[in-house]
C-alpha cells in the first residue's frame, strides 16, 4: 500500500525535470543545426552565468531588480486595494472612473518612459514608477470586481447585525472579496516582474533588466542576454510560488474550489 | 445561419480585412519580394537610423530613383543600433551605417564586416541647459551627462575634452540614454547635459531649452562619427554592387555640399518621406551654420581610426588592439573619389 | 400576560372545520404589517409580487408563511426585515416603523449565509463586537453548545455539512439575542432526515428562548409541525388566503386526528391557491 504514495512524490519531481532536460537538448541541437550567429547554445549560457557569478553580479543584480519591483508593487497594492474597494462599493464612482482606467491600462510602460523621465528624472525612482504603473491597474480592477461579486446576502447580513458602513467594508466586503483580490495580487506580481526589463531601460546601472539591455548593447554578448532571461524567469517562478502560499491560508482558501 | 457560422465568418472576415488593409497600406513589398529574387539580382539592404549623420543614405535612395538604371539598394530604417547590429550579424541586412567605435568593436568580436566609407564629418555637439549654471566645460565636474552608447564617438569626445581641462573620468557621471529621450530629459532638468549627434542638439536649440556648449570639432578637428560598413561576404561576392553603393553615397555627399538650396531640399524630402521628422528641424541642423554637418572628405583615414581605437582601449571599451587594415577596405573609397555630384535640381524629375 | 390574553383570544376550535382566526390587535402586537404591496420593475414591465398583505404577530409567537414557490413570501419576509421597501403599506415593529435592518431582528438566509472566511466561533461571535472579551467567549461557548456544534469551534464552514452550516447560522443569529427571527426556507437544501432533526432542534431552541419567529416554507408538514399559526398565501401576486391556528399542544403527534384534519384542510386551501 505504500508503493502508490511514493510513486506520486517521486513523480512530482521527475516529470518536470524530464521536460526541462528535453527542452535543453532541443535547444542545443536547434542552435547547432540552424547555424545561427546570434542565439547562444545552452553551454554558452552556462558559461555566461558562471561569469556573472564570478564577477559577483548575479546576486547583486537580482536583489536590485527585486527591490525595485518590491517598492513599485507594494505601493501599487497599498493604493490600489483601498481605491478598488471604494470604486467597487460605489458603482456611480466606478462608472465615472472606469473609461479612464480602460484607456490608460493597455498602454505599455515603455511608452511611459519619456513621461517618467520628465517627472522623476533618471534612475531608480523612474524605474520604480514604471513598475508601479504596470501594477496599479490590474490590482485595482481585480479588487473592484472582487467587491462587485460579493453576494448581496453577505452585505445584508452585515447590515442586519448593525455594522456601520466602514465596518461593513472592513469586516464583510473585504474578507468576502479577498480570494479574488489574492488572485489579482498574484497576476499583478507577475506583471510587475514582467515589466522590470522595460523599467530598467531608464539609465539605471544595475539589475536583471539592465543586464539584458546592456549585454545586448555591448556587442555580441547574447549569452548574457539569455542568462539574464533565465534568471528573470526563475525569480519570477519563485515569486509565484511564494504568493501561492497566501492562497493556501484558510481564510482565503474557501474561495477556491479544487481541494486535494 | 447558425451562431457558429456567424462567428467564424466574423473572425475570418476581420482577419482578412485587416490583413488586406495592412498589406495595402503598410507593407513594403519591395523589401519582402527582394528575398525571393535570385542572388545576383537581389538588391541588398542598407540599414540606417533617422539621424542627420545617416542622411546620405536616404538622399542616395531618393535621387537614384530619378536616374536611369535601377535603384541601387533598399534602405531600411531602424530605431536603434542594437537592432541594426543583430540584423547585420544574422545577414538580414548586408550593409549599415553605424558609429565608428561600434564597427571596431564588432569586428574585434569576430563579426565579418569591413568599413568602406564614412557617413559624414562633424555633426555632434555637447548641449547644456539654456539657463543653467554650466558656462565652460570645467563646470561639468560632478554633473550628469547623457551619451547615446558607450560605443560612440560622442563619448570619446567627452574624454578628449576632459583631458584638455584636466578632469578625471570619475568626476563626470555619464549615463547611456536613447537619443530621442534626451531632449525631454534636458528640458525637465533630469540631466545636466547631453552629447549627441544631430538633430538632437538642434532640437534642444529650437525648443529653447538647450544651449550648445561646444561642437565636437572644437576638440577633435575632422571629427567623424558614423561609418558605412558592409558584410565581408557581400564584398567578396558582389564587389561591383558595393562599388555602386559607395559611388552613390559619395555623389550624394558632394551634392549636399553644393549649396544651401540643395540642403533645404534634402531636409524636405528626407524629413517627410524617410525620417518622419519635422523638415524645419532638419533644415536647422543642415544649415545653421552651413558647416554644422559636412558630407565631403568621406574616405576613411588611418589616423582618424587609430585615434578612435586608442581612445577606446584607453577608456576601456576595447580589450585588445586591432589594425586599420583588418577592418577597413579602402578600394571602394579610392574608386569613388573620382566621382562627381549628382546632377539633380530640387523639385525636378530628372537626375543623372 | 399579554401573551396569555392573545392565546385565549384566538378561538379554540373544537370542530373539524378549520377557520380563519382573527389577528392580535395592533396595540398588543409585536409585529404589524399593514396593507403591504410590492411591485417590481423588471425589464421595463411592472411585476406585482405582493398585494395588500396585512399580518400581525404577537410576542413569542411562531408564525409560518406557507405558499407555493415563487409566490412572493420571501419578498414579504425581506420587507418585514427591512431589506426591501414596500411600494405601498408599512411595517411596524414594537409600534415603530421599520426603516432598515436591525440587530434586534435577525434574518436567517435561504442559501447558507454563514461567512466562509470565519470559523464557527468567528461566525457566532460576529455580531458580538459590543461585548467584552469574556462575555463573548462565554456566549459563543453557550450557543455552540445549544446548537450541538461542540468540537467544531475552530472549523471553517467549508468543512461542515449542510445541516451543521444551518445550525451555525441559527447560532449566529441567536448569539446577539434578538427579539425576532426571520427564517427563509432554511431547511430547503437539506436532505429529509436532516430536515426532521433540524425541525426538532429549532423547536427546542425556540422553547428555550421564546423569540418571535416568522418562518417561510413551502412544506405543509413542516408548517403544521412547527407553527402556532400558519399563514397560507396565494400565488403571485400574493395575498393572504387564510390564517390557520394550529391548536395542537407540542410535542405534536403527526398521526393524531387533529393533525391530519388540519393538514387536509390546508391542503384544500393550497389546492385552491394553486388554481388561483
């Protein structure tokens, strides 16, 4: 009876590793076969990564990018969730603001670079602003929708027990909307991390996004470009796993159907 | 008609509509079909970015349309040097206008190219805030200045100026920025100065927020910035096509030197049809003063390039030395030196 | 005292016929709905749901609203609780007009209105924010005991069965010690065995605490087993068809002759109701 259980646990690591290995092999052979001058093979990238570790840049750049994303993301969340709660609660306000949001939302952060430079100069603040901008709209929309989807039954029950409007929002609407808000948090974190390459185009001098752009600019160092891409991907994976932990909390888990 | 059929029709109708409109309005068919011509007949592509230094490229293309015989080449506009670099390396373009240090760096990293001609002389300047505190270059200590790339002569000129004033490299902060962003950054005082090629200094002057501190030629007589590089395999297989290209460029350069009216005409058609820039801006860059950018004496000279190479090694962007002959092929420039300017009058439909 | 008077005032019918009973006088009534009419506007057209409903209930009474599904009894209950404003008419509770929901009159919802993000203790303690911590803990413990959820204090609603969730909701409602309870088909989603258990639980709780209860159901047996008076309502637009006094002493024997008499009488009424 033990055998099936162990099979499962072993399998959880085996299949993804197998997929990764197959991908690496395909990558290597396609580079060899196509004779491309630009795209590096996995071995080149590995050497590039070793070089980054050797120059002490790997951790430094990762931390730099993470700190910029942290500032931009957290400030977007701190402003976006309350704003979303208010907009979701007062449909009239939402109707007024919604067209504006929907117009600004699709504009890529890269297009905001000149504006960002004009307002914040060049450097970390401008880069953090771009990350803030990219994170703000998804989280406010997710919160708005979460609030709108709270069943009126809960609101009625809250009023029934004599809660003031402020308490109603804090004690009923917010917890009820929390699963959807947490999903919004996860998606927004993904977007914030995605934007880091664009954000670090503004004359900063460190970070994973900067590494991508800089390696590209300095000639033929595409091995570093792909190494930076892989690092960005792995860090993004780590962030996603961390935020999924929040979804497992009991006070939020009720919102997600599949249990196992 | 069922809902499913309706949806399918809508989707494919929409796809068809925008594809049709796109291919009619936007697609450059000459460029695409070129790839399917047999090798000998295929025109080769020359890459450029919309700066005044590369003006000879669109000028040649435009004028040669009016002359007998076919167009010489297909020009392709890019937005930045990294994209040109990648296109050049993977043979999507066969020739390109790039900055001289980048050409040297690429060659030393093993990309098979040769410099065959220059793009221009002069044409770069250091611009400061109009009402700012910087009066002479000595005031640049501790300030922030934007450069287009570490592989640019605009950076090297700063080092030459710093040497003249005894300023050490770590006393000035240089940041790499995309050229289109520097005008706005200067206007909002995000940076204290920038060192760029035309038309960005002109843009700052015209906009009223910039003042030229000095032109590049003040610290570097015979300043050169952009060069024309061609892939080695192109030179080996179709040298006569390369020669035609260089001839055309040379003639365009001489044509631009013929006088003010020709330059103004060039500003007009390049600004409208090629660069999407305001013709008034290009006119300013080309005529105020008339020798802001020069398009003659475009044959590569060893002394110029050796100096660039030495400065590159000194400032740390080049690891080891590389000899002039390794990356320059002078044959084409020699042949082109006997050419005369285009015989094309502004507004006419006939050129020769 | 008022209760005894009103009970004596309701006619004790010894005959086999069921009859409409006069309602308690407004002055003595706990709840008094006068001429309540409700018209909804849906998709541009007017939908009348309630028509001139007048009902009184006295303190500590268990009143059932009985009618076919969709006839408007839930709407009426919502109006009584203050969630909806009637198009015409008014509702008085303790002599004062109802303007909105109030913690003295708690509504127990049809679709399991427990808060899924709170534990059992958290739900029961939800309305107790004005109490001291000690009092809260003791009241929560008392009501957990009363509804029989001992051992589940730290459990979340998604870990409970349907019957347990319903009990939790009743406990939550009772914890704030309201005067009145409104229950909207609370046992509808439960299986029939659990339903029987829940009915006796509810009666036990009611007999312990004697709140005024207005209970909506479409199940005749349920109505007769639980209520003091059954208000039979017609199909939409709902009017009060008949009010039947259930004069059997609790615990009620469902095989007794009186019970079957009352049941058949109401069935006849309902038969009328369906055709009407």
